[in-house]
C-alpha cells in the first residue's frame, strides 16, 4: 500500500550551550560509533515545537496538557453558566473528566491538609498529565452544564457516559494528532502519534566543558566588606553540529484529525496545515535550556525534506564514524554535508527505494554545497508551502 511519509533531516550547529540537561545539570550525551556525542532528547525538541505552534496556529486547533485539567475545564463551565460557583464547577469538571477518560480527578495527597481547612480553595487534579483539545474541552464543558441542570444521576445513564467518552475521542487538536496521547486508565481513547522525532546527536565526538562564574554584590561599598564575590558557581556546557531527524506519517495524521477542525473547510486542509506547521516549527524551534546564559539562537545550516511512499529512513549511520575537524578545511559542517549527500543515495540504491521522490533542500553557506544535488533548493517559506501542497494533492486535494 502506498503511503505518504514526510522526512525531515537537518544539520544544525550550536555554540557553547546546554540545550537539554540531565538530573545532575550535565548536558545530555550518548555513545554512538564508539565515542561520546552531544544529545538533545526528542522530548525536549517536541516540547519546543509544540510551544512554537502557538505562534503559527489558531489556539482552537491546539490542546492543553496538564494535571490541572479540572481547573481548565471549570473555567469553560463557568463561562457557559455564570451561576455555577467555582468549587461546584471544579467538582462538576472532575466528574465529567472521570466519566470521559476513566481517570480519577481528586485533590492530591500533598494538598489534603489544605483541602480540609479550605476545601473551596483547593482544586482537584488528575494523577498524570491529561492532554485534551480545545474542542474536546468545550464539548465536555457543555456536557457538564447539562449534567448540572439534570441532577446527580446524569452520568449514571449509559448514553451520557458514552457521549462523554465520544467527546474526548473526537476532533483531536493538531498537537494531539501529531504527538499522540496516552490515557493510562482509558486505553481506548489513546492516540498513536503521527510524528516520530529522533534524539538529535552530534556528528562528531564531544567533550563536556565547565564554566566557572562569579557574581558581584552591587551593594558592597564599605572598606571592611569582604572583597570576595557575592556568588560563585559552575555550569556545564558543550558545542556541537547536530544531526536532527523527524518523520511524519501523513495518513495516520489524517486519521487522527478525522473530519477536521473547521466545519467549512475541505478534509485535506487540516492535514496540510498540520504538516506545514510541523515542518516549520520542528526546524525553527529550539529547546530553551540555559538560553539566557548562552544565547545560542542558531538555525539549521542544512535541511533535506523528502516525501517517501514506503517507510521512513533515518540516515544517522552516515555519521557512525565520527566527523573530524580538519585545520585546513574548517569545522564539521562541510564533512557532515558530504557524508549525508553520499550516504542517502547509497541507501536508496541498495534497497531499491525510489530516488525520484519529491525532495527539497534548504542550505546556507558554501560548506553545504554537497547537498545541492539532492533536490530543489528553496527558502524555508517556499519549502513549507511546497510540502503542504504536495501532501494536500496526495490526500485528494486540488
């Protein structure tokens, strides 16, 4: 069966930075090809992309992921019916969410004592992060208002229970459709992610360095004041040229989105819009770890976007042998681009994969010249529009 898969490959150089750190404050790393590499987890970059969606997409097309879902839903309930008091709205929201998802929503144990003293100021929470779309929240709020008017036995009715569950499992937001949703107590309303994001790793060996810093106390003025710094500390960092990869199953994305988020538009439009947002936001977003300390606001120097019809292919093996900087040539980017330009066609030839698949290239500077032969060179806005148009065409759009 022919599929539509969007692949995104990127090479991005970051200067001294700490994009993503572990529980000790050390930049994350991994051993690959026998040497230590810099690593940025897929979770960190997906979070950055989701935040970027809010600058590109209508809030009505996005979701909210939070344990404080009862508060979020209660706000919508009181907007619909101002006669419902806050504490009552919290209770109503908790009951509605529990009916829709099977998950308990209650005051957490850590807040139990506060709830005894002031129950009206202690909202209930879900046991884990709950991911619901704006449309789902609105639908559940409308159902909760009906439940309030109907009395305490409303959710004992089988039809009302099924309605609540259906609301929670239809009209998924773009971010839920892309990145999926797991509901531990309601596996039947889980959503399989249409997008896969690899952990970014450096194409070369990386050492972790440490910055010793001091902070001056501005109010030290007397001669007998301690002359030492007001504060001292260290922060660990690294710098790297990263290979980043993501794949998007467009057919699963369409199935997740269902009939669409806007009643008046063609079925292909939400898919096109979601695909364009994913490609653009994945490429331009950046995890914000220690961003104020390092100001490492870089963009990828090289991008390859390819549409495949069988299965996605991560070509990180091009860098299994680590790149090595050469004093006469420069850093790692040129060698990484040459490796990528040679390895991708080799894999496609070896496995009989069609090499005429639509391919677009974005590149910056002379060090990326080796990639020019892989596809049509475009700017980011042009590339995003081309990908969206081709995806819409393959989904049956004009």
